[in-house]
C-alpha cells in the first residue's frame, strides 16, 4: 500500500459563482476538510467565527503576516484574507484532503509555495447569471456587488494558470465533476514513488 498524505485543493471562482455552496457539499465527505481563513471583513448574518472565518482586526491580521503565519494572503474588496499555514499542514499530515476557498491571487501563491496543490477554477454560466446570483444572495450592498462583478473578468483571465476548470450551471453536476477530479487525483502515482524507482535505477 502506498502511504499518501491528503491532497491540497484550491477552489477559486469569481465571487457569487457558488464556490461556497459547492465546498459545503464536498465537505459532507469526511475525507475532505476545510481551511478556515482569517479575514478583516465583517461577518455576514449567520457566519460563525472559527467555522466560516476567523474574523480579526486589521492590526491582528498584520501581526499574523509579520509572524509568518500565512500560507498565502491577499487583499480583496478592501479587506484582507489569509490562509493559516500550520492548520493546513497538520490536516494534510492526517491524510485529509484540504480545501481552500480562496481567490486567484491566493491560489497562485499557494501553487508557488506548494507545487503539488491542485487548482480548480469554477466559472459562472455567464456574467449576467453571476450578477443575478450575487444580487440573489443579498449579502452585499449594490456598490459592493458592482465591485465584485468588476473583479470577475480579471479573475477569469487567469484561468490558464489553473489545473482544472468547470462551469457551475447545474449545482449537482458541478459537485460531481469536482468529485471526479478528486478521485482521479487520489489515484495519481505519487512523486515519492518515482523517487524510490529512480534510486534503484541509479544502481543498474
Ligand atoms: P461564492 O462562495 O462563490 O461567492 P455562493 O456559494 O455564496 O458563492 O453562491 C452565491 C449564490 O448563488 C447563493 O445564493 C447560492 O445559493 C447560489 N448558487 C450557487 N450555485 C448555484 C447554481 N448552480 N445555480 C443557481 N444558483 C446557485
Ligand atoms: P467573501 O468575502 O465573499 O467570503 O470572499 C471574497 C473572496 O475572498 C472570495 O473570492 C474568497 O474565495 C476569497 N478568500 C476567502 N478566504 C481567502 C483566503 O484565505 N485567501 C485569499 N487569498 N482569498 C480568500
């Protein structure tokens, strides 16, 4: 039996595409675990500190940057967001898949720090549908919705840096597609096996 650690998945999408909804479905599988990010954003109604985010002040966030506690961090829509490093590494060691619901800037930083990370990009069916999902969610003011829509195309332009992409049209199909990616990735021959083979080949 090949000993494996869990896989690290970055899931990015323009805000309002449905990645939070999709991640919630994926997290019903006990092998999948979520990385709770830190943010300076105000909690939305129903969001819980420690479950959805660690909600902190800008000062606390900056002292975490200075202490080197983040795997990546980025500013989005005037707020800071970051992935706490220690917790991600611990969960991977416990052979859980770790899912990061983060933006593209953060995803690219993760790929640099951990090239084995698997980057999945979720597209909305159209920008018109994206607007209607953002407005339908009703969590942002009209001005903030515009800001998020304005950023969507910038994120979509970076899709070529990602490993996989899919459209969240029908929710069940989108979740199924990601489960298929996860199954395939869990069967990938790990790099450690290639290193063992190389060691023996050098003796021939
Ligand atoms: P994100 O995390 O990408 O910002 P959310 O998961 O909060 O987006 O989804 C934004 C809104 O779109 C929510 O109201 C959600 O219920 C809705 N939504 C998600 N997926 C779909 C889908 N496939 N079809 C229609 N509406 C969807
Ligand atoms: P929201 O405010 O809607 O929860 O998130 C706004 C954006 O920030 C989303 O694209 C979300 O994926 C991203 N985000 C959430 N957590 C992190 C994080 O830890 N790092 C980065 N870089 N982006 C994050």
